[in-house]
């Protein structure tokens, strides 16, 4: 009986190039990503807050996580809440736990404790400024938006003591445009829009993933790449998912590369929308 080979043995890679369980040391950055990241770093250096909005799968979470990871810990205290759908108290606790604030005491309201702690960090002999990033921020309760704004400024000194980064889909952009959200919008120096990848950038994205996985660079044939790009419309999540399915299909068929023929015959064209 013929011994079956693993996918790694079949394709000749070290890691699966599109696995979600392996974190890359550095993410793929499109031209738009680099432009937003460069401006975002400058804003944080000036104590500013901002939002990053755009359709799901355009790389917002990856961009802000990478931005936080590269901040100098000598000057910034990084707080990342990956889900904005937490209830108000739970959100404050998530922030407090990452800042090292006791979250269970009742003598002083948690919001007040957070405000005092952040002011102490920013006004000490060696100032450290918290950067609080909320992902899926379109799910925030309205009062949570206001709580975040209250953490940004030290009222007695009238100085900025923290920055807020909001990342969310198009709903967040619409929320911030509402008149009722003027207090929040006024705290946001900028609202960046994350854009889908272009066709060439999609091919570069696939090549980047293959290189990081130590996979053959010709794993996807040129015509298949063009079909992949056209079908996924630059949505990185769709590219990752569809590429995974195509590799599974090639493995089952015992083919060593993903061809345009395989892509069209597998009936995947048109599914990723």
C-alpha cells in the first residue's frame, strides 16, 4: 500500500502559506498600508487619536496590531482590545487589566481609577503614554465611546495623556459622521480608509505568503493568480480562504500546482464575494 504524504511533503513547503494559526513576524504591507502607517506613527508621536475604517478583510486589524507592536515600550503603553462588542464595564475592565489597574474595587469608580492611572503614567518623571486600540469599534456602546474620550485628556492640566485608535468597518465611518458623535469625532484627528488590494498587489500578497512559508514560488500558476485576484477583488481574507481551498483541491487531485483549470473546474469562481 502506497504511503500517503502530508501536504507539506506534497507541495514542498515548510509551513502552510495561508494558515491562520501561524503569525508572521511582519505582515504584508500594500502601498496604502505604508502610507497610513507612516501617518499614524506621526500622529501618535503628537498625542493624536485616529480611526481606521474599511470593508471587512482589507487588513485593518493587521495594520493596527503591527503599528502597536512597533511602538517603543519606553514611551508608549500598548492596550489592544480585539472586540469592541464588550459591554461598557467589561471594556473598561479589559483596558484596566492591560494597564495594571485593579478592576474589582468599588470604593472608586473604575473609569475614575483608569483616568487617574493614565494621568499618572503620562505625567511622571519618565512619561509613558497609553495607546488604546479598539478593534471592531463599530460594535462599541455609545457610552463606551464617551468613556474612551474621557481617558484621553487630563482635565486638571488640560493636556493629552493617551491616544485612542479605533478600527472598524463602514458602519464605524457612518457612526462617526452622526451629529450625536461630534464629541468623539472631535477627538479623532484623522479617519483613514483601508482599501482592497489591486490586482498586482494581490499577486504580491500571494508571493509574500509563499516566501514566508518557504513554499515553491510557482505554486500558483500565473493564469490562476489572475483569476484569484479577479474573483477575490483584493479582499485579503477572501484571498487567504480561497487559496487554502485551492491548495486542498490540488492536494486531493495529487497536482503539484494550482492552475486556472483547477480553479475553474473546482467551482470556486464566483463564491468569494
